[in-house]
C-alpha cells in the first residue's frame, strides 16, 4: 500500500485573504460561490412571492372562518400566517445577502407566486385550499433544494428548514380536514 498524498484542506491563508479583498461590493458572495446568482435570486423571489400570498390567504382565513368547528382552524390559520411571514422575511434576507433585491411589489404578486390565492367560502374550502397550497410549496421547495444543493449550502439549508415547516402545515391542514383539530 502506498502512502496517501496529502492535499491541503484549505487554500493558502494568504490566498484566502487576497480573495476576500476582491469584489468586496458583493458582500457575502465570494469567488467561491459556485451558483448563478441571478438565477438564485429569481428562484428565491418566486418563493418570496409564494410566501407572501400564503400569508395573505392564511390571514384572511383566520379572520373569515366561521362555524361551530372554526376556532381550532382559526388558530392554525393565524399561526401559519405568522410562520409564512417568517419564511418571507428569511427569504428576503437571503436575497439581499446574495446581492439581489427582494421583490415585494404587490403588482404581479400572484403571477410570481407558485400558489394561488383562494378565499374559500366555507371552512372546508379554506382547509382544502390551504392544503393544496402547502402541497405546492412542498414540491416547489424540494425542487429548489435540489437546484441549490450542489453549489449553495446556505440557501439549501434555509429551504430545507422552510420545507420542514411547510410539511408540518400540510399535516395540520390534513388533520383538521380529518377532524383531528
């Protein structure tokens, strides 16, 4: 058996320092960022639009849900609205870190969003629409995670954390539909 060759774990410290001083206007995006920043920002802005639409839908449902069994659903809707708002904020912050601008302009929001905005006239319709929206978000985030995985571990991790919460939301909506609320 031959002696294994040693490869340095990190670039030479002098080289790291030199590269850190280059393109400082890019903030956190260093030469080591292997992804397409413009495409990353575009994808994250789509996710941001989706989250904003979800915030609005959940808030509306939290206010408008009525009926003898509406209280547990109203609480879930309000909680989910707050969670979706947190997701939107985290996505906007990541877009900014990548040197992009979060697109929070209400004009065209629905056309940028993966999910739809549906009022729902009954509690059952509201629950179904929210479950559909969560299922859309789950698949969207899975695809984005796969896209970011090879070149942007920070964004991948953020999206995985959001995905975990979206799966919980879907389970909550499913449970309420099944009478487990």
